């Protein structure tokens, strides 16, 4: 079974730790893809074709946004870790 977790990173109740915990729990049961929204109505653009059994038209854009968030998070974590280790 496959699932898509659509996350609004700007929501005040969404934390990276909470998102990761939920994603980890779901990954143990289903093949999970995490998609981040980047504008108003973006969640609908992601979900509508999936519900119809089609691949989203702008799949490359959605993957690019996901990779950008992952890359930014990685480099921020790397910088903070280096700064902490060099103190």
C-alpha cells in the first residue's frame, strides 16, 4: 500500500520533529511519500491527481520542492552541528 503525507511547513502546529515521528510511524506500515506545500492550494494540486489514480502533472516540480527542503534541512543541521562541535 502507498500513502502520501502532505505537510504544510508554515503551519504553526507543524514541527519537524512531529512530522518526522509521524512519517516514521507511517513508513513502518506503508510506502510513504512526504510532500510539502509551498503555496495556497498546493495540497489540492498534489492530492487531486493521486485520488484519480494519476501522477501529478508537475511531478518534477513537487520532487524539486521536496529535495530543496531536504537539502536545506541537511545543510542547516550540518552547520549547526559544526558550530556546536567547534565551541
